[in-house]
């Protein structure tokens, strides 16, 4: 992926996807943001702090609130729809036969005309055992529907989330349009070397979620020590560690001060020594769901 320190479209640094689309390196994760008021306050704080990307999903049940908040708030900041990058995801309940219906529902809930990036959220299917042999067929069917909507311009880019190297290879063998993004858990304790290598090989942007390890990593002694040396917060150091490698991040918070704090990651650089100290924390520890057993 090309990474640029400035972008004609966004006020924050961005990466260029294999579709030619620019995606900001920093986005607001909206998981657990519920209700119009909470979503509105978070989006307002994020836009004020320079965020230009917002990450939602069908299972977050906040697509409609996010769409409404953006429609109301973009004019306040002199912005238009084209100035923001919106990601959403197909729910596991819609994997397979219901993928078209699920994606169209996301489009209608957000009501922003199009979605910049739409992901298959999970390699499995709700209601099926993880090892069920119907999962590969369902994934392929979902992908074909997303390819259709991409062709119609309704989904500007399409991708996947929580896929393993095996799932990625399977997709690359059957797809007409390669995924633009793979979004997975990524932080110093889960370096994901194999997945990053697969993404590099296929020209897929590797994007991080859960950069703070569900908040656990902000108290890690190494992270705390590095943060003190730079007079930064542990969260800023963890986010900087990712973006300094060209990996886009999606910190989530409903706290306006925290949202602003998490955006201040482009005005300092970690030394090679400190980058290596953080990377050395890798112990393959997952704080979120584990897709490795999904057939």
C-alpha cells in the first residue's frame, strides 16, 4: 500500500487502496456507541478533532444513527459526503443467501448514497457450527453479491474482516474483484505476521481494530514506560505504533476528550528501538473473537 503523509481528500494522513480510493489512517470505531445522542456527540467530537473516517457494522445497530449524525454535522464543519470515509459490515446472520439484502439494508440505514468500504464481518455464518462445510460456499456467495454492488457504485470498495490466511487464499482463488481491505485485531501482543504477509502479497490493505487490546494494553509496563518517555498517553503510543507501520487504526470511544487525544498521533515518531520493544510484546494473544476454527 502506498502511504502518504498528506491527502488531497482528507485532512489526516491516508493510504491508497487497490481500487485507487484513499482511506484515512485514523477512523473512529463506533462499536458500543448506542442511541442518537451518544453517536451524535462522538461524531461531533471526532469531526472537530480531524477524524474523517467512521467504522460501523450491521451488528453494531447504529448505522442509522451514524448516517443521521453525519448528515446533520457535516455542514457545521464545512464538509460534504465526499469528505468522509464510511465503513460498514455485513452481519453473520446475512452471510450467504441474504448477503444482498443485508448490504442493501446497511445502505438504506446509513442513507448516505453509497458506502466507501463494505466488509464481510466474519468468515462464519450465524447459526452454523464453526467447522460447518457450508461456510466456504456462504462466504463465496456473499462476496459475489458485494462484487455486484461494487460494480453498481453502491459500495466503493469491498473487503473482509476476521479472515485467516487460509480464508484469504480461498477468496483470492475465487473472486473477480480482490478485497481492498482486511480488518483484524492487531496490537503489539498480536503482530499477525502471517496475515500481513498475505495482504502484502495480494495488495490488500491491512487494517487494525482493537489497537488497545480492549483497554488492557494501556497498563502494560513497556507501553507505559515508552509513553512516559514521549510525554504521551499509552493509547497514543499504541496507535502510533500501528500507523507508523502504515496500518490504519479505528480507536473507539464515546468520551470527547479521549476522542481528541486519540487523534494526536501524527505529530511524533517512535524510535526504531521503541518500535521494536513494542513489537517484542507479541505473544499471539487475542482479546477478541478467534476465527481460526472457522471452516
